[in-house]
């Protein structure tokens, strides 16, 4: 950002909330959407990133934790479980329940591309979930396969490594938060 640019609220928003067990998540793509949106730091706007094929849609809201940097260089991704879809740009406070660990390969280059899973603080239907183990195993498998199939359509391989609980999710979040405090090389 140059000295004359005014930062967007999304550029200065942090992951922390007043309650230590909650994180702030910016929704990029609402549940049920075929359109995948992504925040563009240069434009300070959300832009259309891709369109899923007919019959495919995001199973839950998808976004990122602000003030983080995952291994792929982007903010860390989060799938948010809540009762109704939010909207692009909505900030949701949520509780981490786990992480889907994965590797993504594109053009022969493989890197980690994990997905945090969280429950919106205001959710009614999902509020009793404390860890991924509390989820219906079929639902968890469907979520994992959604990421595999979406990446396959973009000529990327998405290889599932494991799914872990909230402690692993918080460690991953802490690592991603610490990366943003270090200068990029």
C-alpha cells in the first residue's frame, strides 16, 4: 500500500475478538453459491474468482481469517457452519472446531492448503459441536470431497492428509498469525 492509499477495513481487521475462544472470519463465498469470491487486496473489493459447474455449490459459508498468512501465501481459509448463509464481506465471530489438513498440487508444485472449520457464535443448529469428531462422519467426508472435486475442476490436486480437532486448528491459526507479523521475503 502506498502512502496515499487508504486501507480498507478488511485490510486492518484482525482475527482476535474480545472473547479469546472466538475468531473473526470474513465471509467471501456464501453457502449455496456457485460463484466463488475472493478479497482482492489491491482493489480493496471482493472479486469473482471462479464459477462452479452446474449442480455444484458451496456447502457452507467459506472465508478467511484476517491478519493471517497460510503456507500458500493467502490468509488462512475457513469453512463456517451456521444456520443460514451470510453474505460476501460479512464478518462472523466463530469458534474453531478443527482443521482439514491437505496438500494442493498445481503445475507440479505442492504446498499445504489446510481448511479450518468453525461454528458461528450465533449458530443455533451447530452450537453443540465442539470438535470435528462431533460431526456426522458422512458430512465430514462430503466436505472433504467438495474440496477435492472443486480443485480437480481447476486442474489442481487436493490431497487430504487428516482432520484434527480444535487444538490443532488453534495452533495452525497462531502460526498463520505470526507469519503476518514477519516481513515478506
